[in-house]
């Protein structure tokens, strides 16, 4: 059921995910060390989940690997920003 929804709105979900990624990296570029890093990493990881899901449904291996990698990077970023790891 959820996969069907994603497939019906695939292009929109992908565009939202891409815009989220652009926004999160732009925020870091603009604010530098004053960036809300935990927010940025959570936001970036959510967009990576969205884009991974779309890529998996499209059976696009390269895009799937890229975005699954970003999920892993995001988890590490979240843990670092939260002070759980150094």
C-alpha cells in the first residue's frame, strides 16, 4: 500500500527529497559553524530515506547505493551532532 503511494507520487517525492538535500547543505554553507547540525543531519537523513525508497522501487542500483550511503553518513552525523560519539 505504501509502495503504491510512493510509485504514484514518485516524481514529486524525489523532487521534495532533492530540494531537502539542497536546503540542508545550503544551510550549512550559509551558517558555517553556527549551523544547527543535528537538525541538518536529521533532515538530510530523512531525504536520503525518501530518495533510497524511490530508487529501490525504480530498481536504480546506483542511485540506491548512493542514497543508502547517505543514510549511513546521516546516522553518523546525527550521533556526532548529538554528542553520542566523538
